[in-house]
């Protein structure tokens, strides 16, 4: 009873301090002792602390000489176990920052640490306080928060990232002002944080960076190249390639696909292609089959953006692989038609960039007027070998496979024998359907091979490069509306050239996004569960979770 009486008397005294402070005209000189009494009361307990947590911020600005002492008292109150005290103290931190800008970085750092809480009311108070000081000084607040992304323990790091993703990014247009200055600042903060991230975190940051106006459609070429260099850094293109490091292979493929929009906007893919040509292709035979297929798909879609010089460098390697996977004439051996389609598609794209390179590689007679045409040399035997043993043989096999596959598809694939029970029936129905889908993909691939190989029979073939009408079998066919939009844009002079290429690339974005999501699927965020993580995404450096 006595303690309750003491508490009530202290509360009454605090109200008296508050009333005198409110009525005083020159608070700093006449009422310093009153404010010191409020600060001292923060060391009390219960409702006294809660009231002190309310009064300290209210009169904080009038006593700059006591700012350190009063802030420490308020921060101590934020660590109280009693929820009412903590919530009141947290709410007061934003008030303190309004008139004491120099303290904002420290307050932002503390509020960032308090995001670790799981208590809903406290979490809500912390987030609202952070949003308040973000509106006061976004630059200082974000700088403090990103330090936790770089250096904090795993659990806190995840909480801060979640706040940035859910609360800050959606309001970027309001918070990041002046726009160009703040977008550049946030970009620099993100780039520093990318030294140690998971695949999912990297994808999140890249999506945000692409949404900034400084990297928008009207951004200069160097800004697009900057985004590409960020992706290339994550791909570890300066590291030594190890065929047993499947995580690095997965990361390479995901980053290659993430780079496609930047290639379409004119950024150079030389570094990526040179790494693949010099480091990855020499070990291609040792790669797992599924990695080979996915890698060839991604390379096939990337080379259309290569320079003529890179095309000349890459063509011999692509042709060598193509000859290896192309079936021999009259063979009965199975061959990987998807590999052949990818390589043929890549060959066409590269040859379109540097057509006369095929003279010395395949024996063609393509005239560009350059010394590299090598028209005075005799490549007859080379042409005969390539056409008769490779091109014609593949064409015959592809046509034969197309006919046999089409026959299978039309021979009652939907007819299913009656099942004895429901489980057997479900199994019998699903198998033909899956097989039919597989045969359909195979048929598209064989038809594409035929379309790609047919022009190669000519002495001066027309390579299917650039905006030619060709849809790889592994990609969904463009919808009529999208195709019509592409045709309309292509027919408009103002939209020709690079913009036309970009539009075509945008038509493929949903499918590409699906592939990137698939690459990043399964990367858990947060604490410590078993299998790896950022460590594997960053090839052994720092924290981590599994890539797949």
C-alpha cells in the first residue's frame, strides 16, 4: 500500500513538473530542475516510467545541454519489459528527432535494432517511429538501417530487410526526395549490401533498382551498364570456374537471364560471353545433363545481343559443339534435339552478326567486302563435309523424327484402357497425357531444327538473326495480341532499331521472369536452418542459404 502511495505521489509530482514547464516562457533557465526531475523519474517503475517516457520527448528541445542524458534515459525506457512503457518510449523517439536532427542517426540505429521484436504492438510502434524519421531525413535513416543489413546478426538483418522491402520500397516516390540524389544514395547503399546476400535478396534489390527513375527507360547508357555490372559481380565472372561447383553454375545461369533486359537496352554482354567461352565451354562435357540444357537455352537467347567481335570469337566453339551433337547420316542413335536446337539458334544469331566468319568455318561464300571474307582461299572440302555429313544428315533425321512424332500424336494417344480401380485409372490417364506433352515439345523442337537447318544448305545462306520470326521450342508462343503489337511497332519507323528489339524482349518477360523465379525458388530467408544459404550463393563467402 505504501509503495502504491509513493508511486502516486511521484506521478503527481511529474504532472506538476509538466504543468510548470508548459506555463514557463523561458523553460531552459527557469525549469531545468523540473526537467531533471522527469529524467530521474525514468529510473523509477511502473506508471511513473510510462509517464516519464511521455514527458521527456515533449520538453526535450528546450534543454539541449541535457540532450545526451535525456536521450539515454528515453532509450533505456525502450528496453523495459513492460509493454506499455516500451511502446510509449518508442513513440517518443520520433518526437525527439524533430528538433534534434543530429541525434536522428543514433535513433534510427536503435529503432532498427528494435525491429527484432515479435510483440505486435511494439513492432507497430517501432515501424511507425521509423516511418516518421524517414520522412524527416530519409538519407540518414536509410544509412543507419543499411548498416544492419551489412553487419547485423542473421535474425535482425532479416527483420530490417523485411521493413525496407515492405515499408520503404513501396513509398520510394514520396521518401526518396530530392529524387535523383536520393536514388543514387540508395543505389550506393544497396551495392555495398550486395557483398553478402542470398539469391532471393539479390533478386529483390535488383527489382527495386530497376524501378528507380535513374535507371528508367530514358536512363543513359552508362546507367544500364551499371545495373549489368552489379549482376556480373554476383555471377563471379572473375573467379576460376569449377565444374563441381553446381551452385556457381546455377548462379551464372540466373544472372545471365537477369541480364537479358540490360542487353536489350544496349549494355554489353562481352564479359559474360567471354567467361562462358573461355572458362565454361572447355568443361562443358563434364557438366550434368540438366545444367547443359539450361545453360544452352540461356546462351542461345543471350548471343543475339553480342557484338560482331564477340560473335567471331564464339562461333568456332558453338560450331564445334553443334557438330558434336548433330546426328550422323542414317544413324539410329538417339540425339538430344533440344541441345541441337539451342546450338543452331545460337549459331544463326552469331553468324548473323559476323556472316563472313562462316566462310572459313563452314566453307560458305559470303561477300562483305572485308579481307576477313577470305574469298581467295579454297574451302570446298570444308563445305562438302559440313553440308553432306552434318547439315543434310541432321535435316533428314529431324524430318524423320517429326513425322514419327506426329504419327504418335495422332494415333489415339487419348485412348486409355479401362482401369480396375480409381487409383489405377488416374495413373493410366495421366501417363499418356504427360507423354503427349513431351512429344509435343519434341515435335516443336524438331520442326525448329528443320527451319534452322534448311537455310544452311545454301552456298550463301541467310541467317535467322535479329528480329526474324522464330520462337524457340522451350518458350511459349507469343499470343496473337502481343504478336500484332510487335508487328505494329516493327512497322513504325520511329520505333525501329533498338526500341524494336527492346519491345520484342519485353514480350518475353513473363516467361523469363518465371525462369528467374524458378532459379531462385527454395531460397529461405532468416535464421539458421540446415542446408547452407548465402554462403553457397556467394561461393563460400559470408552467410548463406541454399541457392535452390
